[in-house]
């Protein structure tokens, strides 16, 4: 049985509101100007394997985590296509923001949208060189084996869990399927204790 909680924060303009609900795994979200989702954690849960038929986004020999990033992007864009939405494109600034935050979470901060000493999401994305009117973030964690396929399966499984959310507790899903967002940065990192950390940063 899956256990955990979903947390999400919505920031419209400069106001903040937070809601917590019970759910499978641990999921959080943050949104600035639009809806924003946070961490997803799945314990004692085996995610569905990544679809082997998806288009190859990474050349052979790329780092395992880069391959996982591309598999997550493919999963996101499949869901958007099914909802008649344009695909998200990866930007360097959002990828820098997501990667730095993901490593902070895996280095001891844990599941949080703002680690100690770290700027808020909006300031973090701006510092990475992103010009935005709306930003959002989904984060998650899940135990995984060390092989590339296991890491990718965990990251894709977390993304599928976000997409499987049901209203009104579907902040992560709303981020992924937002009509406001056009760009994304994705980071996947497996820490020494065997936990896969996932951060998805979005912007218009």
C-alpha cells in the first residue's frame, strides 16, 4: 500500500496559500503567478516501467541521469499531446534551477521547495536567467536501484503519479498540463542512500 502526503502551495502575484491532503507518496507543488506543484515521494511502491517505445531523446553514452531527464520529458509531452497541448521545451535556465535545487534536496535538505539559505522559487529561477510571468515546480523522491533503467523508471513513475492525480488534489497534474507553461527544466539525481530525487521547473 502506498503511503504519504501531497502538499502544494499556490502563489498568485506575491500572496501565498498552502493546502495539505493525504495521498499516495509525497508530493509538493509551488506556483508563482500560476499553479505550482512540489514534491512527490512514493514509498513501498513500484512505478510502472518507462515506455520503451518512446522516442530516443539522448544519444548513447550520455549520463544515466540525463537519459532519465529525457524520459521524464517524453512522459510529460505525451500527456500534453493527449490533452491537445503543445510540447514543453527544455531551457538552460530552468534546467540550472532544477538541477541546483535537486542536489540540495538530495544532499540533506529533503523534500522542500526552499532549502535553508536558498532563494524562493521565483528568485531562484530569475537568478538562473529566466524571464517569466508564471513559474511552477514539481518535486518528488523515491527509492531506486543504481542502474540507469531503474533510475529512469523511478523518475517516470513519479511523473505518472503526478499525472494520475484527481481534482481537487491535482496541483502537480495542473502544472504539467498548464496552458500557461511553455518551458521546463528537469533534474533527476540518485543520492548515495539510493533515493532518486526529481525536480521539474516550469515557466511561461
